[in-house]
C-alpha cells in the first residue's frame, strides 16, 4: 500500500491520529535537543568553574602571601589550596599551563621558606651580617617581583583561551540556526554591496 492509496482509503480519524503522532514526535525531539544543549552548556560552565578556581587559588596565594605578607594559619590554608588545586591542573589544562602553575607554586613555596628563614635570622643579631642572609633577601625580592609580573600579565594572557567563555549565541552552530544566520549574513552583504554601488 502506497501513501496515495492510504490517503484515498484513510478515515479522518486515522489522518488526525497520524498528524497528532507526528506533532508529538516533533515535540519530543525538540525537548531532547534542548536538554542536550543544556547539558553541553552545563559541562562548559563546570569546566570553567574548575579552571577558574585553580587560577584563583594561585592568584590569592601570590597576592596574600607574597604581596601582602600574610603569615600563620591563613597562609597555610592558602598554601594548601594552591597545592591541592594546582595538582588538579594537570587534568584540565595543557602541559605548558600546568608547568606554569607548577612554576608559580614553586616560587611561592620558596618565598615562604626564605621568609621563615629570614624571620629567624632577624631574631639573632649575629646572623644579620651573614652574606647568605643578604643573598636570601635579594632572592626573595626577585621572586616577589617576578611573581607580581606573572600574575599581572603573563599568566592571565596564557589562560585567556581556557577561561574565556564562548557565547553560544554568536558561535556558529549546525542545523536550522546556522542556515538562518547564513541567510541573514548573505542578505546583509548584499545590502552592503548595493549601498557601496550608490
């Protein structure tokens, strides 16, 4: 039985049932597609949150420990967050970004070690003239300057491709939206060409 034979012999109830079934199928497909898009956006959002928390832990450690000079328990919390989240970076960043975080982490830990060592030297008057202590003080200043430069320019630039969220409304997509975007952009280009001719 062909489609034309079916239409000729079909009853109105059968046609109505087929139309309703088609509409229900279309609605089901649309709901599934929307759920897929929501799930995709959720994954992108979760990945951003995880990546940003790693960056934020390193940034806070540099700002609070190196620049502001925090010590004690709050320093230990920042240090442990930086180490814990920094190790997770290897799973969600490329190797070069993970190595960059590793470098920042190593310099912060070295800075803390030197600060603690120099604080014991301050308490001992005889060690103040020690050339090793003066060398540590110079190295500490160099690390502080390098870390400040790192967080104010190099690190954010390197992370930009990972932390910039692409707007799904402006990114090319597939399917119907893509067709309409292409159609409107062609129309826009045609209008531009006509305006240039005048």
